[in-house]
C-alpha cells in the first residue's frame, strides 16, 4: 500500500488550503500515473488533521499529515532510502500494541547508510 518510486513536492507561498507543503507520491516516475500516497504538512501552530484515505476510500490512496517542522525528516527518508511506503501499520513492541499511520522504510542492513 502506498509504495513510493517517485514524488513531487509543492512548498506553498500562498494557497486556498490549510496545508503549507505537500508531497505527492507515485508508484513510478511519471506524474501522469495515479498517486500512491499524499503527505501534507501543516503550520506547527495548527491542529493536525487525522490521517486517512483520499476521499475516504478505505485502502485507496493514503494521506498522512505532519507539522511543517517535520518536513526535513520526511524528505530525508524519501531522498536517502530505496524502499519507502506510506501506510497504516500495527505491530507488537514488547507488550505494547502499536497502531498508526506513517512514512516507513523497508528492512535495511545495519551500517548501510552512505556518509
């Protein structure tokens, strides 16, 4: 769900919407192909909307929302990682059940990061 191969960034100066930047994600490097995910960034002082699905179509195109201060963190993942997706997830961490939405990498080898 939401595998990212290419992306397009819009960092807004003025806009008719509440978010200040977005990253439209695609399953290829062709912007004419359908989006696979949408990442939006809101002013740090604003309430961040709940994550979900474009047009509320469950298992369609996921939307994840972050404060604008997280933009560099997310773009670093997109620029540095080979296997990135946007999705809903759940897993056990010890005795804690973790459930959420996010930008995730695939399994990485330890020490594989280039300097």
